[in-house]
């Protein structure tokens, strides 16, 4: 039972998401959607290495440097995607200002923690999570301003944003109680926080998969 609980469930759903992206995003337009394929590939590589080192590293050694470096890619990817899908005036300037603040906070944590190795830059990550929630709300606000009717359930952007909103809004709350949740164990060494984060990852990547599947219907509706 414990072996089943300890499986890397987040990695499994990420693999499913990657496979779906390869099947449906290789030739889509706009082309920026194709960036999901290398991003998910890199994400799986980082998560796989992080999962391996978490098991194999001796106690006291940290793999925080890996996630701190990946945080840079992570932030740039999300903010760039939001800059492409949120149709509000000045979105590129807003994204640039947000990246500048994130960069300053990242540099501060780098100095505060004396490098990349000791601790994960959770302040930068938390600020980024709040930013994602704001960007998601901005997207929904832009939908109300549209004059023409669209079926949002058939829009890839809607499902991507919905998955991000659910994940980052809830995970920010979970991380606020990190020290308490990390102590709570459900079965054996299976911690409540791990279960919650896996469940949130399942929801987000399921929404992303639905987002990619929308392109199948869009492409089928195009004139041959």
C-alpha cells in the first residue's frame, strides 16, 4: 500500500499532458502553443531528476538548486503565455513590469540564501503564484468585455487559464500552512500536503489536456 502511495503521481499526469501536447500541438496556430511541448519535456526532466535525487541524496544534501534554476524558466514561460492570451491593453508592459519585480525578488533571495543550493526561493515562488492568479482573473475579466459571442468551453485559453487558477489559488493557500501540513501524515509517511499538491496537479494538467484537445475540434472545423 505504501509503495502505491509513494508513486510520483504528478509525473504520471505530466507525461499524459506531454503526450497529448505532442499529438495535438505540433502543427497548430498560433505557433506559441507549440512551446508547451519543450516546456513539458523540460518539466518532466526536472521533476524526474528531482524525484530521483530526493530518494538517493544523503540526508542533509539539497536539490534546491535544481528547482531554483527551473523557477526562472517557469516564470518566463507562464508570463509569456499570459501575454499572448490575455487581450487587454498594455498586457506586454504589465508582464514586463511583473518580470522585473520577480527578477529583483529572485536576486534578493539569491543573496539572502547565499546562493542556489541551500533553500528553495519560496518567496519568489509565492509572489509569482499570486501574480498568476491575478493574470487569470484578468483573462476572465477580458471575456466579459468581448462583444461577440464565443463558446468558452471550446476555447483552449479558457481551459489553460482555469487549470492555472485552480492550482495556483489553492496551492498558495496550502503553502501558507506549509509548516503545519507537512507534519500531518495520512498513512505511514504519506503526508497530507503531498496528497493535496498531487491532486491540484491532476486538476491543472487535466485542464491543460482539455485545452490541447480543443485544437482537434478547431482544426476539424477549418476548411480543407
